[in-house]
C-alpha cells in the first residue's frame, strides 16, 4: 500500500469514528428529547411532585437543583480561584507542586458515589448536618473543585507572558499585575469553566442521594427567611434534586404516570445542561470580544 492509499484509509477511519461518536450523541439526545418533551408543560414545571396519584410536576426538584448549584459554586469558586492562581502564578516547579497536581487528579477521578458516602459519614453524621442542601453543596464542592481548579489554571496559563512582563515593567506589583492584567484576560476562559462545571454539578445524582437526601418537603416560596424550616431558602432542609428525582421515579415510583414523569424530567435536565454548555461557549466568546475588541 502506497502512502496516498494509506492516507486515504486513515482519513476514512478517522471520519468514520467521528461520525460514530456524533451519531451516538444525536441518538441519545434525540431519544430523550422526543420521548420527554411531549410531557413537559407549564403545569409540569410549576407543580409539586405527587407520591401516589398522577399529575405531579418537578417544581421543587428543579428549584432544589438550581439552589444547590448556586451554593456549590459560592463555596467552590473562591477555593478554586485561589488554587488556580497559586498553581499558575506562584507555585515553583518542585515535588510539592507535583504532589498538589497529583492530588487534584486523584480527586477528579473519584467516583461520585464515593464522594457521596464520604459526605454522608463526615457532614451528615459526624458534623450532624443531616440530609440537607448544605451537606450536598459541600460534598459537591469536593466533586467540583478539581475541574474548576484546572480550568482556572489553564485559563491563566493561556495568557501570554508578554502581558505579565508589560505590567511588571510599568512598576506594578506581581499581585496587581495578576488582578489587573492577567485575570481580566483570562476571564472568558474562567467563565466558560464555571458554566461547564455548573452543568456537571446540575446533573449529579449519586453524591446527593447520601447528602441532600431523597425527599422534597413542602416549602413556602413566599417565606424569604432562610432560618425558617418552611422557607425555600433554608439550606438545612433535605432537598431532592431533579437528577435524584429521575432515579427515584425509575426505581421506586408507584404513580400511574411514573414513566411520563421520568421522561419529562430527563428532557428538562438535558435541555438545562445543553443550555449550560451552549451558554458557556456564547458567554466566553462575548466576553473575549468585549475585552479584546476582536470582531
């Protein structure tokens, strides 16, 4: 076989693999959306779930997922930002830095069920937080930190060294150069990483079964006191998220329309995650153009 024929064969194999991957993705998304979207309605999105009779919705589960996501990002982002800045700008290339990077990689490879069991033993039992949104958010912080830290670190490293040298040559301190020059230039990539990690957190289920719980008690959406047990903002209440609800309906659901609820909730979950991913790309490009005056 001559070099031209070998090149054509290799190119054909690569294209076939790409088509196979895209085809699998389109099939999965298409099946979930086609079977689930017909069951999604305004009533479905704004009504509470039912335990035994049909006609329930996913209002509380959808809000719980969003609330848990916000708390997780509020906890994990400052830690990841500090870690990313240290690893990118300050950490020397020695054995200690290698240990930190190895620890991050190991943490990112932990199964989510292991993170959930760790959160259950430490936060739910040892710290006596019980099944709560706060316990779930802290557990998801361990799950989210490696991805967010690596994303921030890589975004900072992508900023050319010439910009750092320009800031230092103007007499700026190293910290002022990072906060005033490097960080704004890396902001589009950082925002993209935040939104992508948010999509991953939003679809998590295994870790939350053991920390946030599998129940969604009735709450008042007019009660804005976060210390009230009946308030929707109370972080100490148990909260069944959308992903956990899908799992629970498929395994334990006894409602007559359990299949329809599962299909509709799955479609909503997929749509939200797709919006996170598309929003990350759009927002990253928009911020980059605004900050660099690129067309």
